[in-house]
C-alpha cells in the first residue's frame, strides 16, 4: 500500500495495473495448461496406437512366414474391440513386402486424427518386423 499525501488506500491507477498484471499471468497460465493437455492427449493416443499395432502384429504374424501372405498393402480398417464397438479415431493397415526369396517384411500402420491449434491432422505409428522362412 502506497501512501500519497497522507491518504490511505490505493489509487485507481494502481488497481488497474494490478488487474492487468493478474490478467496477463492468468492468460499465460491458461496457455501452459492447454499445451500440457494437448501433450498428454498426444502421448496417450501414441501409446494406444502402439498397443494396437503390437496386437495386430502378433495376430497377423503368429502363423509364421506362410501365414502372412504375399506382397500387398491392405485397406485402412477401423480398430474393433471384443464387444463390437469401435475406436472411431483409430484405423490400421497392413503392408507385406517380399525382401528376398525367404524373407518378408510386415508393416502395421495405425493412424488417428489429432486436433491441434492449426486444426485436425493425421498422426501415425508404424511397427515393422521381418519374418524368415
């Protein structure tokens, strides 16, 4: 509290400056919370996409070299859960390439749409493995 000419209290100018400073600090804090929330959401989606890719890779490659099939790139498919519902935001695709006579490379790509400051964009997780005969 500043005393001017023997008067008690604060001036209107001091009160306005205090409100402006508090407003700037609050705006900065809200921006930090928004960035933190987006980062948590992005890491959560990346984790889920990685789990989906691992699950699909294990399922698709458990029968070995012969069970994977020939060279191909499959269509994008929504990820299904056992109860019949779907993760609306995740889709996956399998790609099989013949590396040489007795070696195939299998790629599982999981895609999801992420909302950001610049709009909605696609993000991917790609899991690759090679299977020998």
